[in-house]
C-alpha cells in the first residue's frame, strides 16, 4: 500500500484535474476565457481565492465563479499554504504523544506551534490504513478549499509532500476551548480554569452551530450536508464562538435542476452514513443534520455535554426515550426533572430553557419529513419567547 501511494499528492491533483477537464468541457468559450483571465491576474492569491470564489446562493453568483472552484491549483491555493513535512514535525515535537489531543475516525489530532508562535491543531491522516481515510482527506480539502464562512474551522494549510511514509496532514487554527464534548474551560499557562456554561453562553453556542449548518444547507450551491454533527464537532474559540469541525463527511445534496446535477464534484459524493433518524436516502442527509443538532440542543439544556459524542446508540436511544416525553409545548411542570439544575434560576430563564427544549424535540422528530429546516431552527433560537407565544409550526415550518 505504501508503494502505491508514494506520490499520493499527485493522485489528489490528478483527481481534481480530471474534474477540471470535465467541467471545462461543459463551459462556453467565454467562460473558459474569463476563468483563465482570473487565474493569470497578478492580484490572484489564496486569500482572494477563498473569499471571492465560494459557494453562494445569491443572484450575483455566476456559473463561471462556481466552475472556477474546481480548478485544482485554485482549490489548493484556497485551502491555505503548503507546509513542509519538516515544519509539521517541528511544530508538533515530532508528533509526540504529549501533544496528542485525540484519535479520530478521519485522523489523529495533535497540538502544534508554528515558528511564528501561532498555535495550531495538526491532523495526521495515515493513508495506508484505509481507502476511507484517503477519501475523507480529499473531501475535507475540497470543502475547505471551496467554502469560506466564519462558522467553519479555519484551515491554515496542508502537507501532501511527504516521502518518508504515508502520513498526510491538515493544519487548522487552534481552538482554546477545544470542543463541546471536552469543554473544561480556557487553558492558561497549562492549567484548566473551569468555567461553567451559563445559559447565555449555551445559547451563543447553539445559535453559532445553527448558523454554520444554515450556511451549509441554505447558502452553499449546491447545498451541503455536514453528516457528523455531534458535541465533538462543535469547536469553541476563546470567545465561545462556534466553528464547525469534522468536515470530512460533508456531501452535496440533490440539486434543483437536471443541468446542475453534474456540477457536484464526485469526491464530495460519499455514501450516506448510517445514523439514528436517517431516512435512508442521500437527499435526506440534511434531515440527519437537523436530528443530530436536536441532540446537541438537548445536551445544552440538560447539561449532559458530550452524550452525542461518547454514548453508544443504545445508551443514546434510552436517554432520548426517557427525556423527550417530559418536554411538552403545553406544560413545563415536568421540565425541572431533566434540565441542568444550574439553569433553574428564575421564571423568565426557565421559559427560555423550555423554548429551547421544544425546538430540540421538534428537531428530534422520528419522521425525517417532519423535521424543520435549519433556517427555521435558527429563527426559533434567536426568538425563544416566540416559540411559546406562537403555534410551534409557524416558527418551525417544514417546506415540502
């Protein structure tokens, strides 16, 4: 396996180049000329690449802008700088165990510090371990090289040039509060200063995560589904701003018209991951995102952070079966049984917690077709009191 992928970075570029040729073949001569002019412009750089050429649902977004994203040189430029293998080893103290954060499905995460003192997280992907990891790397490079939003984890760069072994690397901005499943407070001088998550911070986290999913579901063209929403993919910076991580499972959703179906890059089409509440069709992957987001909301309300990341399917099912019947739009008397005791402060706060619990239950509807769109979930979280004053369907309406 190692010998087959000695030049794996060439395989990535070749895959992207094949997509370039296919997309270019579907363009008109004027579109090709426009893209060539953009790439040859002296003002072209990775920053303009990531900010000017991205998925968009605005009327101003032209087919030329969309198609230009599939150019391999453009994509890799937008994905940040190319790190040398020696830089990765230096930043992570030769990938020492003391810098290991955790081992994940798509790779191992290490703390790192660049020469300019920037703190980073380095993901190591061992390509020899599975074909799935190869696909995940290409997917994540594709996603973060094509979309740009302040609710997605910032990708600083990558390392594909490694002749020593099958390891490849992605370099992200470091998140001081780590993720929601392992929240222990801000690290300072090597010590944890445990800070409780009050309701204001919990709402900030919920709204931030909802904004990230709204961007993927409703602002990207074609629409994207995250497919791995859980507490460990909700990353937190030093101001409790959310960045969505775990983007290696992202896939494009069904496109509106036949003419646009083939504009989706083939390396974004991964098999739908099996999960609780899945409807079984790729087009419904966003509904799985909504379902998983409902579990995040329930964790924030009950204080059981990390349930979605650490529990078995059986344990999660049991927890939901015990918790959801106690959430009702008609009465809140049973709510104190399940919510975090630290949130029981006064009647006004209890009403807001009640509203969030109702939104969570709506997201966790066992029927995928009855789950609300993320844009309406975000609206409800931004106006929690309206959830109690208006019929729930008016805020969490599902458009068929």
